[in-house]
C-alpha cells in the first residue's frame, strides 16, 4: 500500500495517546516530534511538515481538546482533519464542459506513465461516468508512443485519433477535437509529448497546444516514486502551463508517499486521480479524507463498498444470500463468488481497507498468492456436479481422483473440504443472527 512506512510510524505515535483520559502539552509535544520525523522520512517537503506540525500542535493543545472527555481521541481527530486538509480537503472532480467535448491535456515527463494513464483515465470515464472518450496521439517524438496508444485503444475498445509522426502535435490536437465533435464524443484526451527533463522546447509546444485546444483540464502525470523531484516537476509545469490537477502514478509501489502530501501544498493544485497498479482499471479518483483514514489505520470502507458495487453482481448476491439462508450453498456458488471478489483487486489490499485491519497481527506480511486461489479453483473444477452439490459424498477414492485431476496433494483437498464445511456453518450462524436468533443483527458482506 502507498504510505506504508508513514502509516506505521504515525499509527504507533498516536497509539500512545489514543486511550488517555488526560493529555498534557508534553504528551502532544512528544507525539508531534514523532509525527514530524515520520513525515520527513516519508519525503514530505520540510516546509509542508513545519506548517502541518504547527497547525496540529495549536489545535491539539487548545481548550476544546484538553477539556474534552476523550482528549486522546480528539487529538487523533485533529491529526486526521489536518492530514485531510493537507491533501486537498475534499475530492476534486474532473471538469465537464457545457459545450462538449470536454478537452483534457495530459502532460508530464517521460517515464511517468503518461500514455498508460491516458488509457486508464479514458477507461474510467467510460465505466464510472458513462462517457464517450476519444484518445488523441500527439506524442510524435517518443518511439512507439503512437503505437502504444493505439494498442491501448484496441485493448479497451476505445477510438484513437492519430496522424502519424510527421504532422505537428498542434495540428493533431486541432484535428482530434474536430473529429470528436463530428463523432459526438464527449471527452478528448490529448496524450502530449514528454521529455526526460523540463526544457523550453517542450513547454513552448505545450503552450501552443493549450492556446489552440483551450483545454478544460490540464493534468500533470507524476510518478509518486520520484519523491521531492515530483514536487519540483509539478511546480515547473504549473508555472509554465497553469495545470488544473495532478494524477499520481505508482502510488501502490514501494513509495514513501511524500509527493502526494507535498504537491497539493506547494502547487495548490488538487490531486485528481491516483494509479494503484498495472491493470487498466487500476486508476481511482483521489479522496483526501479516505486516504487520511487509511494512513491513520481507520480503514476505507467507502472505497471498499464502491469496489464491491462495481464488481459484484447484485442479482447473484441476492440469490447467494437466499442459498446461505437455506444452507444450499454449493462449491459452484463458492467458485462464482471467488471470481467476483477477485475482480475487486488483490485480496490483501482489500483486507487493509477494513477498519481495524492495522491491529490484525501479521497483516504487514500478509500476501495472498493468486496461485493459491488458482489451486482452489483447480480442485473444485476437478469435482463432478454431484460432488460440488453434495461434498459429503466425497470419500477417500473420490479425494484421490480429485487430487490427481487438479494436480494437488490429497491433504489440500481435505483442507478445502474442511474449510468449506466450516464456512457453511459460519454462514448459517450469520443468517440466524440476521433473523434475530443471535445476540444482535449481522449484515453479510456486500449484501
């Protein structure tokens, strides 16, 4: 996860103050010393750190906090609010033009993942916002940039406008917008050229494209792993072009996350989207409050629910709930449910979004291997229809046959059968609790 080191340090420093019935100025001072070190270690700009610590300290030693019934909790609330504010306060949504198409210029240095991000953003616009985007290949300098965008368009089944590498990018942008108007596309994403570093020629060309296309948004694509350099790059592009937002890529990598916390303060431009993986659906709108909650170990239930809503089939979920209630849940249902949950993303990342996950022992080392899930699928697919419906008929000979068919040892078949039986019992208990037979109501996940 992004901010992992920062999250660990911040969580351990606020843990000491969490349950305190009385909090002194010395307690706050000690905590803020650790917070300052955590932020600096995460590569947050030192001026940003200084301002953040000052704001939190002033609020945390105020009467409202010190004289409250739960001062420890109040201090944590202050840290969360200031962290949220540091990252932009609230979500900044993508513009929608009154006169379609909405034009988005994608800018940035080479290697930041600009072309891939252009593809991901177009995919998100179509899937999440029901828009019709046109991709425009205006990077005529980088070898294979046009081909890469065309390949992404084909993969996503989205239109790409290109005129080869012998026409000026300004002309390509102009014709691309005209084409979008003709075809009634409501978004145009212009993939512009990058350089290895900021130079005058690059900026002049981008200024010309801006002047002609009059974009509604200019998104700077920045690699989160470049740390403080990302902040300097953002400032240079903003000074020259007046960017409207930032898209941070590789926020899922082994990054200290400082760029995300610094860019907003230094440029005063919002982070609009974040890239959290290689897949074409691994781009998400940036929610400052949700990210602050994740950093402080409070979970991110809303993002988890959104992932579930976009990947879990509602009809199948209702059907599954009925099967759980009547204890007629089969291995086929289990296989179907496994497929839907896998679409939501890596399971270890989903677990970390749950509130209190930071207190689960061994979570840092948790890595759910996709191979293990593939083994489970192979075992179930080696069963007959009768075995999937009535696992109790699986005797020793059947287990040997299933093991041979799936290429897995008999012990793994036994383990899966035991886990499945335990799961069915647990589901029965849950549904009984839901019906009011238990101590309190219980809502099944994703239902």
